[in-house]
C-alpha cells in the first residue's frame, strides 16, 4: 500500500473554514475582478458586477445562508 504524507489543518484553520462568509469579503472579491475581460462564465462583465455590487452581495449572502 502507498502512504502519503498529506498536510493537515490546525484548529484555527478549521474554524476559519467553518465561519460564515462576510459581505466585506464578497465585496472585496467583486472589487478585485479583472476589468476589460470577457464576460464571466454566467455572462456578466466585471464592470456589471462592480456596478451592482451591493445588490449582488445581498443575493450571494442569501444564497450562501440557504444550506
């Protein structure tokens, strides 16, 4: 049998993965989308996402809380 020495997460890393995503994090991601690129896979440009950042943030937070 093969054995692999895979890295393990410590308790702080596990807690960080389990915490809710914040609106600030989502807005940061939207703000950092590359501009002047082809539309995202779902058909909207980065400029569109940035223009409607507040509305999209609320939609994404609601989607993520429905688990």
